[in-house]
C-alpha cells in the first residue's frame, strides 16, 4: 500500500455534527433512518442498511408500520434495491421518518390534474 493510501485509510471517522442523525457502522455497512429517492420518481422512508448480509451489493429499506389512531393503517415492509436504482439517500432521525410515513408510500408520483382541485 502506498503512503498516500495508507494515510487516508488511517484517518479516524469524524463524529456526526450537532443535530445530524446517529449512524451506526458495522460489518454489514452503513445503517440509518432515511428518505430514499429512487429513479422513476419513487420515494420510500425507513431504516436503511447498505450491503446487508443476506443481499450483498443491495440497499435494504425496512419501512415501519403506519399507525393512525392507535391502529395499523398500513403494514410495514422490507424492500431491497440495487444501488443503481437510487437517486439519493437523505439520512434523518426516526421521528422524521415516522412523520413522513403517511405521505411517502413508495408509489410513483402522479401528475396533478385540474379535476383534482
């Protein structure tokens, strides 16, 4: 290994900035609560795991149950995506994911029509 590569590899990871969501690093890869935007105008929110053990090279999104009035309005699910299908990942905290959950269902955006108003 060259000196330049060694110097980069030995630098410690920076701690998260104030207000930034906690990210855990493990042997599987990076994990975080996040908003995931996919090509095809789809969005999904949940707990994201990069390179999960069961599907290396993929991104796993665990979407929690949507709770309304104390009852499950929409059951949670797990989905796997290829890294090439992802436009962006925005890490956030769990409460932000739960606040976005009623508005983000993983379906593609539909165009607005005048009859909708």
